[in-house]
C-alpha cells in the first residue's frame, strides 16, 4: 500500500463503521482502470460547485455513494445566501449532518460570572500598569532623584488626589498639554502638576516619600523643558559664556539659541527662569541679531523678527557691537525683558531643539 492510501484507508474503514457496514466488506482502495488491485493514491477532490458529487470512497464502495445538491467548494464557509444543503433520502449518512441555518443560539465564549469579570478587569489593569512602566522606561518620564522627599508649592497647574503611584502621575501629566513636570506626594496620595521644570531642590519643602518626574516626549531629550502647548523644547545652560561660545555649544548639539516669537513664549520663559533660584541669577543670550543691518532684527535662519519684549529704554541701537539679544534681569520690575547687548559679555544661554 502506498503512503497516500495508507493514510486514507483507516478513514474509509471508520466511515464504513459509522454507516453500519462491516469493515470486512470494505474493498481495498483501487483506481477504476487497475484490474490488478494495486492501491493508488486518491486523486484530490475537484473544486467548484456540482449538482452531484461523489465522495472519495464511492469509487470503490458504491453502496456508500451519496448525492448532494448545492455542495460548496472545498474550504468555502457557508454564508447567508448560499443554497441549502440537501442529502438524498435513504442514503446512509457517512458524514455528520450539516445545518447551514441553525436556530440554536451560539454559546458565550466565556463565563460571564462576577468572578470571571473581576479576573478580566484585574488582567486589564495589570496590562495598563505594565504598559505605563514601559512608557516611562522608554523616556516618557524621568525621575529626578535630587528632589526625593522634596516638593514645590509654586507654578502649580492642578492636583489630582487618590493616586497611588508615580507612574500614574506621569500618565496623567501626559494628558495635560501644559504639564512639564509632576510631583507624586505619596503620603497625600497626590499628583501635583507643574508647567515648569524645577532646578533647585533647596527651594522646596521637605516631605517624606515624595518623588519628582520631568516629562519627556517625542524628540525632546532628558534635562530639557518640553512645553507641548507651545511646541517648544529647550534647555537652560547655567554657565556664563560669551555669545559666540554659547552659540557654538548650541550648534554642536544640532540646536540654536532659543527663538521667542510670541508673548506666550516670553511669559513661559520668564516663568521657567524665575521658578528656581539657580536659574534666575543672571541674564540669558537668546536668538536674534541686527549685526547685518542696525535696527533690523532677524532670527538665526534669516526670518525677520516681529515680536519684541524690550526693557524700558531699549533697544539702544548702538552702532558698535551691541547687536545681540539678551533676556535681562537688570530691571527688577521688568525682569527678563530684552536688551541689545555686546556679544563679548558673559551670560547664561538657552539652546532650543527643533521638533
């Protein structure tokens, strides 16, 4: 017996047994034109619809021949609109009967008991927590350990109570466009959201089990401030340099001095700089120059400037070397408004990364 017929033969005998035919009466598997009785593989079933289709066994076992009308193609799943499946009366039923349009309702896939629903809910929550942890590990939240057991009470956007983890606080911060950082005050079960990034732990208040996270999204690296509401990513550099050196440092990072082209950005910058004692000690170089033509201020990319936040009495429009911009803290009531200054002065600077 060939391998193909060896695999088919037990199936033929089982079908005969179901039909009530003695197994001994089942003739060997033969082709119609092989009088020697040598077994051969059964040819594959022809595809397509047929008014009369014979089973593979009917060639060698005529008594089990069946006539079906409207038999679909092999592999075709019955759908509404297909012709009904009929079996010729009086024919032994070898194959289990098929009801194409069963009225029996489909049983539910799982038990809908309260215990099962509670288990499913726990699995969903576990997946959410695992996904949140992956988000933070991937860079959506960076824990600033220097702020452990410290919290700040200034520049608070909002608060959410009954929150048990810092991960949850970071996820909630992600939903607030203006949120830049968040404290998780574990003793209070409280998330405290801020629109600035604090830089001086010594400015805060002591509270045990408090953690601080900065929000990191998209291409804005750790240590930078990402205000998603203004779509700006930047970093304050608290080391005094000449204008050319600060600009060179920004350029080496693939960045440029920060562009402030609206009142909203100016207000945000002032709020960020004044949020920490370490960052409000000196003035900052920002983007903007009239070195090419005195009095005509342009950004680093050649765009003309249309928004200005000048300090009283500025710009001075001196013709020698006073052709770069600073956000200055010299005048207290106009803190971090702009002045045209000399590039050889040493100041802090702010680099911006384009998103």
